[in-house]
């Protein structure tokens, strides 16, 4: 049956009932989403030092960061390069606890992009809204996500995203396909990207190495008319930088191990 024939076909009573249920469920979901977003405080004003402090996020840092470190110990490299002001953290994604890595680089607030479905998870969705998380459709089709993100960046704040879109349970070597968006936001708002790579999959009581790279300015694209292909090429540059950071760090560890053996 062609698409036109499908559109013109009358629904059976059972199909009409199922369609009505689907529309009702979708309407309920949209109302809940709007309620959460309405109660969310998206923009955080800067203090006298020019910092955008989220007191609730700092409380969560104080409460959960030590627990996370005890269970999933880690070592951060290059994290002191992150300063005050807007930036886009962009990294690979293995588990829910990955949000702690960028959170440990600053005492400023960070708006995390999260799967929209997490908004409807009891407790998690409520507190995510309270710290200004930005819900995102997995296919990147939500214009509101882009607008909210750009609004935050133009306010001088930080956002963090995982372009893989979901946790990578497939491979320790290859990233999942990246969803576009990081380059577009960086170029439109002229904001630097902080690439970070989780070099090994986090495991209980095993040290995870996380490397933060130098801020990346996509200044060669500023002020230009960009096509979808141009943005895809810019996103590819960012993705390749994550691979480079990981390769550089592994080479550093290998050289360090070799030197230790010689001295031993």
C-alpha cells in the first residue's frame, strides 16, 4: 500500500481507539514536559566575580562527588585549563556517572543536555529540572533544545553534552555515531568547545583516566553561511579530537610505563 493510499484509508474502530489512546498519552507527556520546563530556572545570573554559581549543584557536588570517587576512582588530566565563562563540554559517554567529570573542573553551574525521556523519571526528572538541565530529543530534532542551549551560552554559562546520545555499551574503542549540534552551537554563539575523553570504561574500584583538551575555537567558521554539510564537517573535527586526545594519553602512559621498567 502506498503512502497516499495509507493516508486515505479509514481506520477501523480498534485502530481509532488505539490512535485516540496514543494522542492522549502524547498530550499528557507534552503537558508534563511544559510543567517541568516552566518550573525550571534556566538562566543563572552572574555574581560580582562574573561567575554563574548554582548553589544546588554545588550541594550535589559536595554530597555525591566523594561517593562517586570512592566507588569509581578516576584521574583527571588537563582539567585546570577550564576557566570562567561560557564553554561547551563535549565528551564520550559510558555511564550515568560521566556527568561528574566536567562537574569537577569548575565551581560554576553546568547545564547538562539530557535525553528528554529522563524528564519523566521520578525524582531524577524533578531535580534535573531544578539544576537547569536541558532536555534533548535523541534524533536532534527539537528546536527548543538548540534555542535553550544558545540562550544559556549567550548568558555566559556552561553546557555539557554527550553527542553519542546514549551510553556506549558496544565498544571500548569506537564511539557510537555522533549526533550533530555541538559545532552549530559553538559557531552560532562563538563559544569554545572543551573536548574531554574518558579513556577507559569506568569500573568499580578501577581507576578511570579522563583527559580534558585545550579549548577549541571554531573561529574559521564564524560569520560564514554554513550548510548542513559544513556543520557535519565541523562536528567531525570535534569527534576526531577526542580520538586524538585518547591516543596521545595512551602513548603518554605507555612511555611512562617503559621508563619505569628501565629505571627498575
